[in-house]
C-alpha cells in the first residue's frame, strides 16, 4: 500500500476511548465518504470496515486514534482512514487475518472482513501498538 | 447511561424497530431486554426491523444470530426485516451470512411469515 | 499587406495564391478521404483553417501553442472531433494538415529563401498535425467510455415478470463492475416492488468461470438475507459441463435449466404465500 500520510495533514480525528466513540468515528468516515461522492454500496462497505477496525482497536488495543481524509487522484476520489492504538500489538498478523480466528468475543471477522471490504489494506504491529491503514476508492 | 432500544409488544409478537446508530452497549442491552421480555410475555414471535440501519457490522450481525438462537430456545421465532440492499451486499463481502436467521423484505411480510410459522406450515 | 511576420515571403505567397492553394489542398485531402466527405464541406472547413493559419502567421509568432494560433487550434480540435465521430482514421485526420505541405512545396522550394521559410512552416504544421491526433484520440476515448457506461446500463435491465417476481436477463461477459451494478439494481428492485422472488437468467452469458460463479453466489446470498429467493436460470449444457469440470461449488443456489421452469417454480411459491392468509397472532 502506498503512503498516504501526507493527506492526513488535513485529516479529521476522533479519539476512541469507549464504544460511543466508535459510533462517532464511523460517522466521521461516512461524512467523508459522502463528500467524496462514493456510491451507497461503497460507502456502506467502508463505514462497516471502519466500524470493525474501530471496535478492534477499542477491545484489543485499549482505544486509540482514528484519522481520516479524502484522497483525490487524477480521475478518482477515495477515503483514507488510519487506526492507531498503543496496545500490546498483534503477535501473529498472518493468523489474525484468517477468517474465523478470534482472541476475544467477536466472530473473528474483524480484520479479515474489513480487509475484504476496502481496496487497500495495511497493518503494522509491534509491542508498542498497532496501526491499520485502509483506503477505499469511490466509483 | 446509554439509550435502550424499545421492545414493543403487539399481541403475541415483540417488535423491535432499531432507529438509531447502535452503540455496542445498546446491542448487548437489547439482547438482555429481549430475552427477558420473551419470558415475561410468553411471546411466540419476534420481529427486528433494521430498515433504518445504515450499517450492520459483525457485532450487530452476531447479535441478530444470537437473538434468533436464544428466542428459539425460549419458544419464539425471530424474523429480521427490512435489510437494505447495500447492507446485504456488505454482509456477504464481510463473510457473514446470518445462518439460522429468518428474514423478510419488510414488516408486513415478516408478520405474514410469523403467522405461517405459527400455523406450522413453514 | 503590412505585416510583422517572421515569414513575410510565406505570408505573401499564401495570400497571393490563396485560391489555387486552397483548391489543391481540398482536392488532395478529398482524394485521401475517398469521397466520404463532400468537397464543398471539406472546402469550407479547410478554407476556415487556411484563413486562421494565415492570420496567425501575419501576427508574427511561430509558436503553435501561442496566443496567435488559439483560433487555429480550436478549429483543428473541432475538425478532429468530427473526424473521430465520423469514423475516419487518425492518419486520415492528420493528413488533412500534413497535405498542406505537399501543396506548398513546389511553389516555395524553388529558391533558397522560400525553402527556408517552407521548412519553418513545415515544422509548425507538424505540431498542428500532432494536435489533431491528440484531439482525435481524446474524442475516441470519450466515445468509448460513454459507450461502456451505456452498455452497463443497457445490459442490466431488471424487469418485473409477475406480481412478486422480478427477473434479470444477463447478456455478455460478467466482470466485477457489472456484477456490482446488477446486484445493486436487482436487490433495490426487490425492495421497491415488494417482490419475494428474483430470477437471474444467464442464457446470454458465454462462459461461467469461478469468479462469475462467486458473483452469482454472492447475489443469491444477499437476496436471501433480505428475505427473498433468488434463482439462476438458463444454464446451457456446455456451461453445466464447465461448472462441473471446474469443480465450482454452486452450493445451494437454486438453479433451473430454463427461465420458464424458474418462473413456474417462483409463481407456485408466490401463490402459496398469497393463499396462506391465516388468522391469528394479529
């Protein structure tokens, strides 16, 4: 996945500390998706992915920050979202991305499902936290 | 203190119409409320209307499946009605197929389906 | 003619022999296009072009991208767009400009000064010729993307077959973009028309590979989650063989060989639903 960090200069930010913040985070993502002219189905997929990742961040990472921005390229427009927590990290990312694998109370579809719902997906994890970056192009 | 989703009783049916963006706590409260109400009222059917829901993620999806299973144990059939097309397509992509959950296009069809089930024909 | 042109001789010649040059140019281009465009129309087009080039040259600057040539450029873009729409090739379009060189060559290259100016002018015409090709390609791309869009719209009509039954006759190759559109449209129609049965007919789909089967499966599952039944019909014998040979898991997708069978089945179920008006509960 390319580095879209530059776009975050004008990013909207929501810090996630409890489950009501997850709702605010996905509302922020929805607003951006609507602004970028994304079709309803694409919007729904992106917001659902954001909801999964936001909850993951809260449950396994103890909360963190969600940043989102619209990306404009030559002929397309998209939304980039970054989820950053300071949790213990994910020991085996490969495993965590497997369908049905869960360390908690979920259905084990959070990471793998979110990955399927977006066009670009990137995860990096270490002992001092996890960062997930996603991008969805509107069409 | 978060809001709760109201559970309405109409005859032998409990109607849950979700009108707000769900927080996880509300989802868990709803699960408790619903099983309590089924036992208290002896309801034979539950209809969960999600036509106002713009997204259903795996957490809400799991709640729908769990509710259906719990109510079945308590002798009530659950019908989920009004799922939006975009939501259905997203759930498929997500890998969630709501196995074991009966669905109907809208509230009216949901009620009809419940009647047929209680008549033992579906 | 008073002029601050850098090519006074050229301007003079072009002005003096306008009629001769223009008619020869028109003839040359006309031969190229083999009568697919009337000479009168061609003459008018090239006449305007000739005038605008002459005016630009009189202005002095020889930069084809400069202010002077703005009018010439817009005339050329217009010409290229028309040629692209009328189905001429890029070569034929560019030759409309380049052939002016052939017309001028004998007259101008008879002495050294003329030859020098001719070369400078030729370079300018090369630039303008390239401009026509660019405009031509752009127009073609516009046409192609417009057609792709129309095709997407055309090829996915969702029709109501009966009360409570809608159908989509799929024609052509299925890719993800198209399936997305089909799925969306079909599911929305189910909601809007309160239909409980959908039939996807794939008689017109040439091949079914793993990916297409995946897409169909997703549509069926999505419809089911909304509370509707979705059937695939029109599975031709070859396709049935391919599906089995590829080991594609069609799972529990209800399938029918023909649309009429699928419709009969759907109607039966719709009728059962309708007659079961059982009193009770409410």
